[in-house]
C-alpha cells in the first residue's frame, strides 16, 4: 500500500510540530486501526515510529481517557539515560583533565580552560569513555566553566616551565591527598577600605532607597584597611605528619622572601610537620585554588554591601557558603606585624630547607629542627 504510506507520511509531516510523544502514539494507533490489516506496519513506515510503539499506542487507545493537566507523557524513569548517569567516572575524569590547566579572573564565579571541548572529548574517549564534545561542553557548564573572550589579565612574560610547574603541583597535591596529608592554598585578598564606602555590586532594597555611602574613597585613619588573609583546604586531617602549601611567587609569601621561609621553619618546629612548599610560576598569581574556590565567593557574598567595620567584614566572610559545601571560618587577628624585618644570613643558614630536583627555587621542603 505505497500510496497509503505516502499519504500518511505527509499527514505526520504536517503534524510533526504539533504532536508530542503521547499524542503522536495515539494518532498513529488510530490510523493503524482505521487501515486494519497491515496498518501497524504501514503507519510505522510512514511515521518513523517503531512497530512496538504503534502497538503500545493501540493498547493505550483502548483505555485512553481525557488527558489530565500536567499528565506525564513518558512513564517515570523512561527515556535514554544521560551519559554521565551511565558512566560514573566521566565527570571526575573530565575534572582531572581540566584541573591542572585552569585559569581565570578569581573575582568572577566562572572558570575556563585552555583546552577545547573537542580535545577534551578526544582524551576522554582515549580513557574508554563514550562521550562527545557536546556532552563535554554541557558538563563543563555544570561545573561552572565557560567559553571566554580574551581578557587583559597577563602579569608578565610566561616562564617556559609554567605548564610543567602546574602539572608538578597537581601531581604533588594528589600524592599528599592519597597519603591522607593536608594540602592548603594561601594568599591575601586585596585590601578593603573599612567604612561607609561604595562596594561594587547590587543587592535588593526597597525601590528608591539605595544605601548611602561616601562620595570619596579617602581612608578613615581610625578604621584603616582590612587585609583578609586566607587558608583554603578541602578537609580536616587529624593525624597529619606533613603539609603541602601552594602559594604565588610574590608578596609576603614569595619564593625569594627570607622571612617567609624563617616563619615556616618556626611553624615546622612548633608543629613537628615537614612543610613542603610549591610556588606558582611568575605571572600566574590569579590561578591559585584559594582565589577560585574561596575569595571569588566572598566577593559575591558582600557585593553591594558597605564594609562599615571589621566585625561586619568578618561576619560576611564567615557567612559565605556555596552549593558545593564551602564553609568559611573567620576571625579578627589583632596582632601587630612590624615592617622591614631583616633576616640575617645566619638565620637563613639555620633553616632546614631541602630543595626539590625540579625547580628547587619553587619547590622545597622545610623540616623541624628538633628530633
């Protein structure tokens, strides 16, 4: 019955944008019943549905009543499962591919990667995952990565071993975590004026009643500035014997700062921990985990809120959370830290510092001086 199939094909083509899965099934069943013998096959060929679907439609047609608003078209749990639901390690392996090369503006909640989705899909397929670049793009979006245009964030010329150092830090971090030893990221957030100053961003308030702030951003001497110093870790390690610290190469925790190493020696002596340090390569200070995992969310939490006192700053920091489980503990450090402290050659010589073979100026370990 070629002419019947041809007429049916035109009919289903006209209705393609109107029918959903349920109504398409029922229309196909009605046509098959009207044709009689051979109708199921003819309708299946014309509509593109399987014979089984048409037969189920015929059975459903016998008991079908008036559809209820919000009635499900498919039974619960029906339909093709997402790849990520069928492949339990896909998302984790994608994160492991992207993690060593993540970069971005830490003040944005987004992250991005210098690998294309097609390259990532290819690497995942080589790891025996069945996926496509479309699925990779969807998963990256769920993981808060996005495609970004060029941004003026370069801080200097890239070191030739920049990428190698990032992979070295990643391997080192995995080794520590596999041994149930802590890995932390440290840094100081940008200094914030304390007082009724404008803070970028917006928050909901009654219409026409914005919070009033000072016109000029001149420091208030009695309040000064706040310098939030942060330590980011992923879990608590009650029986740690060593510690890995990741930090940038400049500032007070710079790779060439004598006082930084001397204070780490005091910490090692006090705690008995062997403290390993890996510095990010020069020009990559915005790539630290603490920037992306903690500081960015703190900035989002206090956007549009004047930081009127140190206690308000502490409260806003401590109230910062994320859907992935970030918790922040914050307190005011009242100690005074003098500037311009000189560290003598004799003090440097007393530091038990062992440099790694790979870029010992960036990677080293400080051991306790007591037995």
